[in-house]
């Protein structure tokens, strides 16, 4: 893309606009400033630039309109957002605009320069890192000596492709699989899981139904009521999923095995496949159980209509013919209900997110939301 400049910087705070402009100009960025929304809109419409760095001092209809305009005209551009404070509710709203990164003040010069520099290099292939030659040489030598990041990226991609296989098996549940990971990570955070375990359950939860890969199409996609034998076949997907994942040395896949086997167990002992009760059920499976039930209630299937958020929560709290509050760990249930507004926003943003985009951006953003 031929560009008029490197970066459009928008901030209504004149002092911070000057400060950020100075920091980035010193790193060889050619930028244009905008302190009014109409100026930013004009630049988005008429100029070519790879990065839009917007500092959101407030968030109302005018800011939403500005972000919507950028999203519609973004093309090969990246959106970076700076917030004056960490606001999970606002971050969830921003997901629909596909930000490349969200930064929270106060920011050091180094952090701002690195974040913008990395984004610039990613989209253009050119460096504006601000490092001098010895620093770049030292980094290059280190990266050539220990390519750990390359190995991690390959592992991460392989794991995501395994999730895609599960999605491909039953396209109606593709978004369901992703959302269960998002819900589970959020609940785990509020239950006191450390960051590493939050990351692990985010990925592992998405393999909870991997056992459905071996359920026959005639049973899995049947529109009418299942026979007793067909019900047994479907229920067997838990044990089959655990078998597919067993034997791995990966902590994530070990957790995924526990989840696959036990996410249909119930706190009161009425679940399957083993009828475990209470704390006999691994905690990660108890978390995924309520995430799975909620999103299943929200998802339309050939044999049922989708519930609204309110209807799904009422079913979980009060019960129906299939779901009872006694099925869930009381602590997990209480945490879920306390987070129900955030759960609803995750569902809404997921539904409104275009499937044509790589969902890795959404994955990484939610990890940042829940873990920073």
C-alpha cells in the first residue's frame, strides 16, 4: 500500500497527544495528529496510512461511529487502542472493531514504541523499532541461537488446527466451540486461576466435544428424537474424546482430556459417563460444564430453537426438563451468574464477528482482556 504517512494519532487530550506524538516521531514514525473526531474521519476517508492509534478518553456514539468508519475502510490497516484505565466492559465492546492491540495507561515510552513498532513491522514489513544497530544485531543473534518463539508459534498453530477439525465436524457448533473457551477462561479468572491456567483452559475447553468426530452423521445430525441406543452412542463421545487425547505430555492436552471425559458429569451425580459427584469432578470440567450448557441453550439446533440470554440464565437458575441448578458446582454457578452480563457480551460479539477474518485476533484479544 502506498502511504501518505505511517500513523494517524487521535487523542482529545492535547497534552497526551503532544507527548505520544513526540515519542513516536523520535522513533522515525511519520504521523498525523487529530484531536477532533471530524478531523480523524476526514483522514480515514482521504489518506493512506497503515496504523490508526486512537486514545479513547470517552466512549459514546461519536466514538462508535468513528471506529465503525475505520473498520469499513480499514483494508490493510491496523487499529491500536489506548485506554486511560482497564475497563473490561469497554474492551468487550471494542472486540467487534478488531483491534490489533489494546494498551492501558500509564504507558512507558518503551512500551508505546515497541507496540506501535511491532504493529508497523507486521503490516508493512519495515522496522520502526527505534533500536540502534547493535541492539538489532544482538536480538538477531539471540533469535538465531534460540528459535523458541518459532517453535511456540508452530505448536500454537497446530493446536488451533486441531480445534478447527472439531469445528469442521459439526459446523453448527463452530462458534459454540470458541465461545465455550472464552466463557471458561473468564470464569476461571474470577475463581482465582493463575494466568497460565486461564490460558490453558481457554484452549483445552475448545476440545470438549472432540469425541464427536467419531459419532456417526446419522446420529449426530438426526433431527428427530434419538432412540435409547442412539443416545448411548452420543453420550459415548465423552470417553471417546478422552481416548483421542490421552497419553500426551502437553499440560494443555492433559487438561483437555479431563474436560472431554468429565464435562457432562453433574455436581449431584446425575451426569455421565461415570456418574461422578461433587469434587470428584475435576474443577476445569465443572467450569466447562456450565459454559457448555449456557451456550448450547443459546444455540439453535435442528431439534430446538435458540434461547435468549435471559431464558438461558433462567433455565440454569431454575431448571427445566434437562437442566437443573443442582447439576453445577455452587461456587461455579455463583461466579457464572455474577458474570452473566460479560458472558452475554462475549456471545453477542462472537455472533457479530465476521467468520471471514482469522479468529486468532479475537483469541489473543480476549486473552489480553482476561489475563493482563
